[in-house]
C-alpha cells in the first residue's frame, strides 16, 4: 500500500465512529469521550445525534461523532440514512468527518467487513477499531490485526471498548489514518460493458470514481449524491440503454464483496477450537427462546416491567408531586389570594408537577430498556413476540411499548425508539394511547362506583355480584382499548404500508453483561430529554388550561349573588353543641361557600363557557355542559376529570373519599327533573375515556418522537372522532334499549 | 419432520427447513430492498446456513450464517432458495 498518512493530528477536527449495530460502537464512543458528550437530534427527524470531545495524546481536542449503527451504506431506515449521509458528506448540518473510525466486531468479522468494504470506497482517511477481540479469543478464535491491516490498507487497532483497552493506541493512530486504495471489487464480465457505458457518460471524474458511481446507479441506489448524476441526460440515456436489471448488478456487487471478505477472513482469522453452536449465547438461548421456558421467562420479565411501572413507580410519583406541591406552598403560602398566586400555585407549580410526575416511570422504563437492549435480550423478546404482532401490522419490538402504555402512554411512546422500521414505529405510536393507562383508572373508578355499585344494586338480587359486575366492566374497558388498537394497527398496515412489506431481518446479538455506566447514561439522557423537550410543551399547555379555567373572573355582583343564596339557608347549630363542634360546623359552612364560589367561577370561565357552547355537540352522547367542562379539563390529564367535577358540583376535596361526588352526580337533574347522569351516560363516558385522545402530555411526546405536528394532530383527531362515534352509538342505541 | 423432499428441486426455500438442517444458499429473489438486505446480511449464493430454531409461535425463523445468529420471518426466508446439505433430508412440508 502506498497511501501516505492523512495529516498531522492538528488537521483533524471531527472523527466519526461508523459500524454495524451491536459492534460495541457506543461503548467505544464512551471510552473515547468520557463524560464530555451531548445528545441532540438531527434536525427534523428523531435520530439521535451523539457528539463528544476527546483529547489526543498531543493535547489536541477533537469532536467525536457516534453514528447510528448500520449494516450497509444503502439505507433501510432513518437511522441508517443518517449514518450514510454523514459518511458521504451529504448532511449540511454535520461536518464531513476528517477521519472515519470503522468499528468492527472481531467475533463477527465477515458480516462487519461488508460495511468496511463500502467505507473503503469513500476514499477518506480511515482507521479500523477491531473491537470485542476478547469475545473472539474466549472462543479460541484469534484475529490477526497486522494481517488485517495489510489486507485493508488502513491501520487496524485492537480495542476492548468496555475495558478501555487500546483506546490510547486508537487515539494515537488517528494521525496516521490512511486513505484506502484497494481497487473496487470486480463484477463478473457480463456487467463490465454496462458499467463502463454508464461510467463513460459521467463527466469530469477519475475513471475508478466513475465506475463506482455507475455501479451504484445501475444497482438502483437512491442516495442524494446520485440524484444530480442521474439527472444528467447523457447518464440517464446510458442507464436506459443497458440491458441488465438493477437487482442483478446489486446482487453481483454484494457477492463480489463477500467473495473478497471470505478470502480476507480465511487469511486473518485463526478459528482455533471454536465450534459454532457451542457458545454461552447458544446455551443461554436454549433456555431463553425455548418454547415453554422461553415464553415463561418472557412473561416473568414483562410482568416485572409492568408491576414496576404500575406499582413501584406510584409512590415515587406521589413523592415527586408532593415535593413540587411543597415547593409551591413554600413560594405561594405567604401570598395573598389573587391572580399571581393562582398563576403560580395552580398554573406554574401544577404544570411543573404535571411534568415531573412522569419522571419515575420514564426513568424506570429506560432502566429496563437499557438493561434488556445491552444484554441482547430485547432482540430475543422481539423474536418471541413477532408472530403475534406482525399479524396486525406491528413488529416484535412493539410489545414493550404497548405493555408500558397500560401504565402510561408517555413512556410507551418513548419506548418505540427501539423499533427501527418507520411504518411499524408510527403504527405503534398511533395505537399505544388506546391502552387503558393508569390516569384513566380514577375516571373508571368514579363512574363504575357511582352507577354500578352499592347505591344501584343494594337490595336487588345482583347485590352479591357487584364485584363481578364492576370487575367485568373494568375488564371490558381494557378489552375495548386493545380492540381499537388492533383494528387501527391493521388499518395502518393497509394504508400506511401501501402494500410494502417491512422486513423483519433481525440480528440476535451475542449476550453481554450490560455496562452499568452505559445503563445509567441512557436513563439520564432519556429522562433529561423528556424534561427539556416534551416537558416544556406540557408545561406551556398546562398554563393555557389554567388560564382557561381562571379567566374571566367572576364579577363581584355574581359572587355576592352566590354568597346570598348560600347565606339564605339557615345555619343550624344544635343547642347542646360544644364550642369545638360549633367551630367545626362554621368551618364546614365556610368551606361550602368557597366550593360554591369556585363552582360559579368555573362556570363563568372560558372553560365553563366552552362547556356550554359544546353542549349541543355532546348532548347526543348524553353529556351536559358540566361534563363538557370536565372533558376539557381532562386534557391536562385524564384523572383531572374527577377533581374538576368535584369543583363543578361544589363537593370539595375528593382525594380521600369519592362518595360525596358520586352522590352529587346521581342527584343532579335537568330543569325538567330528568336525571343528568344515568347508567347509560356513565357507559357512554367510559367508552369515550377508553378511546379518546385526552392527554396533552402524550401529544407533546408524540410530536417530539415523530419530529413534527402532523402525526400528533392526526392522532388527536382520529382518536377523538373514533371516541365520539363510539360513545354516540353506545348512548343512542343503549338508551333506546335500556332506557335513558 | 422427516417428510420426503418436495419433487420440484426449484421449490426448496429456506422457510421449509426444520431446525437442525444445514443448507446452502442458491439464490435470493423477491422485491429489491428486502433482497438487497438479505444479501448484505451475508445470505449470498454459496454460503452455508444452519437452521437453528423457530420462534415458539412458529414464526420467525432463526439461522446461523457466517458465524452469527439472524432471525427472519418465514415470508422473507421464502425468498431464499437453497439446497440441502444434510444427508437426512429435514425439510418440512
């Protein structure tokens, strides 16, 4: 090899780590950059852009870019697209790397060398980091780095990323990175004419460069750098004149590379005593994907995940809420009433609380995901579940997002990041909020308790079976959500995919022990990103909802009216009451007045007026304006529906005991004496809450995960239309059969 | 498990082999993007492939190719035409 060293290290500003998924690239990135990293997104897409800084032995500081893992420079997913575009220098938002570090898994050399064969053709300064040689040598294999360097024509540095071995040598080698000069792998003779015809039509480039472009054009690659070349009339004429179909050229090109790879592997790898099928991974897999034990262990792991998100997170969420509430009290406690106090207490601190409350679930979810992904189990989980989910157009990897969504759609939507294929990821995001989350439970509880509980069935033959009826309705809510998700996902498969089958071609990586540092890092970056990105949107929308319930203020004459009406009822204090009892009665009376004013204020506010305005729209569903106000407030979080009704019905705090609210809604009547709330209204509301998209936090997270507003808005409209139609049919049909 | 080989030699595709069989890839067919990815993952004509197992629910398939483990749905495995390398044919109907 005659290539000269690229440059002195001072000429290097940026290096990029490229390599296959599961080659240990991120571990090496961490070893190179330590804590000096930042994680952002490539503009407009959800692919993570991880950059860090690294000090070279001579003190020179460079930027290190960790590219998404890719099997090929012909992209199959947004992640691979980014890796390809950065490496080809097609992204204006990212500097072209001065040195490419090709990270190669020594224990899986052949498949890893395929990408290297494409990187070599970029003709940019390059170093190969030969990673995981410890796994290879544990198997008795050895990879001769010197021989490999000779074959590739670039420096090859053995490293063990998670132990930091070889990292200094790699840093030192950057300055001696060389531009590879291996000739392009020859295609069989029958393609030579086509390649040279197209190559000759490409203007003003060296011959070998032209032929590489010609091969990519003939193989029907669609990368952005080819568009301009293809647009040239001479080139497009040459392309149409060739007799070969693109697939044949594509296949010949890949076969030529693997032909070369087989020869290289035979020369540099000493297989030793290694027998495929005898590794630790094979023995672990015999249990973990076993038809019986595998499914049992999978069930156990998923049950643990679910219980953790549902039950373990709960007290932590309570602590987060209390901490924010305590802070809020500290700030606003000494303040007199008024707009500023309400803004701070019910707007700002409630908004912050509404963001922070999700942190325990998100942190715990990513703790699980990081451990499962790093160990290699997540790919097995997808392998086990794919059959079930592919039937409705989802992916084996959709299982964890769906399961997490039963606790909360926010971690659920965030967990879809592990799904590489865009269509299946979007479908999963779209249907995840149909899973009945924990925020719906207080609503289900109130409605089922008020209309299918003791008050309804006491003294009837059904009384002993109340638990069964209530449990059955609760179960029906969960089943309805799952059905809606299945039908929607199937619709996505039909319309979104437009017939294109997304392949499930998934590597099952070697099992590894998760690196604690990497696990902590993932939990931290994902939680921090939720707080900074989705959190700000949730916070702003919370303030908007607060203002809608707070303004305009009830005029003084209206307050007086409510007060007079309240005072008109005589205050009864029994003659034998003690001083304490009398004080208690007076306090209760004052609290009643406060509740009555709050209720009148809410009715007078923008929310209350919207509730009145939309009454004609929601009346066919069986709802009056008070329910309408509750539905609007529930956009902050579904469980707010309950506390909002408590304000409308002026029953005070329902945190401890919902019975006064249950009694109040059952007693409420229209002017004509007809009850506002009937069991059919409750069922209609249950259907609405199962199906409706009523959560600004989820919408904010979907916006963040899909990189724009079109998907979250589509989801918002779609789910609410489905919910409206379903609740309408339920109420109209139900009330005709069972009576109002 | 030990059903006789189908009479049409061209009808042998990777999805029809039971765990334990070893096959050699003859060709990869089908729509370009999936065909390209199967080849890129190392399923090139001539390479030996061990069928390891099927997922408990019957699909996908797990194979070992070029020393690593790869899973693919039966739909995609049907795009890979193969010849049996095992002496006892282990093709499943």
